[in-house]
C-alpha cells in the first residue's frame, strides 16, 4: 500500500479540495451484561443516549452522582442530551481504545465491570486535552438493555458528531511513530530502514481491533496519544501527520534492495491496515464509503464477541441515530446491516462468500451470517453497487453485462491479443513480483498464474475460471448445470486485483442461481453492454 501513497497524498492536498491476538475491546460483552431471554423479539423500540463525562465541582459520594478524579479535577456523567440531532451539539471528544482482558469495578456504573485500562485511558485523554467533555464507552453507554442496544447501533452518530476522536495507543506504538519521524528527518538518511517501528505498529492491539475501523473513519479529526506520567501531557499526533510519517516510511522500506513491490502487505499486514484506515479517513470528503469497503475493512480485525463486528460495521455505514434496538445475535445484526444497505441503495454487500438465500426473488442475497470475504485485499473508494428492490427481486444499475461460455471453463486460451497483453504485461507484471509467482512460462499458463496470484491473496474461490472477451472470471463456487452464463460486472467499486462480478445461471434443476467472484480484465473501457436495469430474482 505504501507505493500508492504519493498519488493519494496529492489527491487530498488539493487546495480546493484472525484476529491473531485475542482482545476484548469496546463496551462489555453483550453475553455478560445483556443475556436476553427466550422469546424475546428480534428488535424493539429503543432510544440511544448521548451522555458525556464533564468536569464538576462535586466531591466523591455527593448527591450529584458518582465521580472520578484526574489530577485533582472531578468528572461526572452528564444527563442525556435531550435533542441530539440539533446543531450545534456541545463540543466533545470520543475516546478509542482497546479493552484487553483485565477487569475492575466501574466507578460510574457500579452494577457492571469495566476494562482495567479505562481509567488510565480516560486520564491520558483528560491530560492531553484539558477541559473538554469526553465520551468513553465504559461510562457513557447506558446500562439499560434497550437504550444500550440502540446506542451501540448509533456509534456512527456518536463518533461522527464529536469534535475529534482520540485514540490511545500502546506506548510502543507512539514511540514507533516518533522513531519513524526522526528517521525520515535524518540527513543524510541511512540506507537501511529499521523493521522495529513497523513491527511495533503491527503488534498493537488497537490497530488490530474491530472497533477501530468505524471509530476512526467516522471522525472529523483524529489524534493519537499514549498514557503519560502524572503532571505531564502525552505527546499527540494528528491523523494526517501520522499518515505522512507512516506512508513515507513504508515507501522508504519498500524501496530497499530485495524488497518486493508492495511487500509491506505481507510483511506487516496490520500496520498496512492502519495506513489504509488513515487513507480512508483522509479521503472521506471526496468519496462515498460502500458496503463492500466496510465489510472488507473488518478483515484481520480482532473481536471476542461476534456482535461487536456488526456494531462496528453499522457505525461505519450510517451516522443516523438508531430508534430501534436489535437483539444482539449475528443473524439479526447481519440482517440489519443488509437492510440499511438496501435503504441506502447500495447492494455491494452481495460480494461476500456467504451462501445465498434459497427463497424465490432472494436467491441473489447472502444469508445473514458473519459475511466471509472473497479476497483479502484493499477495496477502492466508490459508490458501491446501485440498485433498488422490486416485487420479484432487485434491479441493479451501472453494471456491465456479458455472456460467458461454459466451454471456456479452465481454458488456457485467451480470446484476443488485447486481453493477453493486459494480463501478461500489466496485471501479472504488477501482482506477480509482489506475490512471488513465476510468470516465465508460455501464454497458455497465464490463466493459471493469475489464479495462483489470487489464491496467495487469500481468494477463497474453488470454482476454477471462465474466459470472456474482456477478462477471466474466477467464481467463488462451481457454476453447476449446463445453461448459459451471464456475468454482471460492477463499475463503481473494485478490489485491488479486479472487479466484483456476479454469475447468473440456471442449474440442472431449472433454478436460477447466483455466484459471486472476481473478473480480472479490461473493465474500464470494455466493449460490453452497460445496463441500468439488470434484474436479480
């Protein structure tokens, strides 16, 4: 990712412009504090609450409610702000941090426990930004069940309305950012770029957290700090400054002799995720965040409670306060996510590896589940997949539609010189060195080489490939039956290695089926039928 940094930096500087570490982050696990009961409805009316930690003159144990102390200043929880959608709201800061596994009593809500990092984190933010009201989950998320659920579904609103989001990283990570800054400022610059700062970022639990994505991409401004000794303010880095430092450092690391192009992704994938997150934040003013981009933003992020992943996805998808409280099961929260996507007119969520619904008119739609990804790679900014629901399915807009012959299944013959040149001289020239794939064989091995590159990028498909006039389609599953295959290709959003595409066909039982996959080919200038009314039924 480091290698595309200069281009993206120029974009927003225009003047007119897995989880491999088990963490427990965010509000207390729902299974611990909100067990629910048999027969509970899937959702019900609920009203989110926006409450803030504010400075107070009250001593502990006063009638004004529980307090905490930071450097001689007392803080208490405010009453809910009555009109949360009014402008302007009271300026406040949102805190982003990782809970970890340790627990201790909660001084604001004695009936529940909290992370043993909460007080230290709150203290770090209060010292770095004195006098500012603070929203922090352990104190500000309500305890009452329905209000809690509605608030968790409204985190996009909470973080987007904050004056700034303050992320509290491990001290080693802040030290690593400072080391990178010093290294890049050194003249003359050493030839060897140390790995240690990248390794420190890669190991940070906050960078790996599932909550991190929505908390940062929704922010108007983000700051990064760590804990500091009493009487001192922590060193704070602003988001764009961090991106400048990390992007330049990663470019320098990849430029060393022997480093593969874009090799940072394989060497330090979580540090690279952090850079992509900051890029997403900086580009938010220019582009729309698609459902596909949000789903793939969850890749390689840690969450002990599966429900937390969906709360993060919902927060990244919408900044509107929730007026309902969904029962915190994977199936119901996944369904809620898809419903909101459909309300926004973005159907790019269909490009996941989940099994499809079996009901007529819905066979294109994933079943509600954890939404496994098709390909572990970056998703471009874009409008997603526009569409609208109709009685017998969904009508998709701005897509390419083209036939694919079954006889091309696992063929090695590309149909024209233009496609062959693109695959060999552009696509493989870019991807193969990065992934370590040998492309010295004859033209007949090109389709297999592309497949090997995709598999090394964690492509989960097992359906071989099919060849069309504009590209090679690699489906998630085998396309059963013997009828014609029609391919629907998305134009508004893409993966790093190709365009999302959906194969439509009739199986041996005469039932219409849909299988997602990736099209590697010439999409932008393709001579194929562009449709505004392609029906999935």
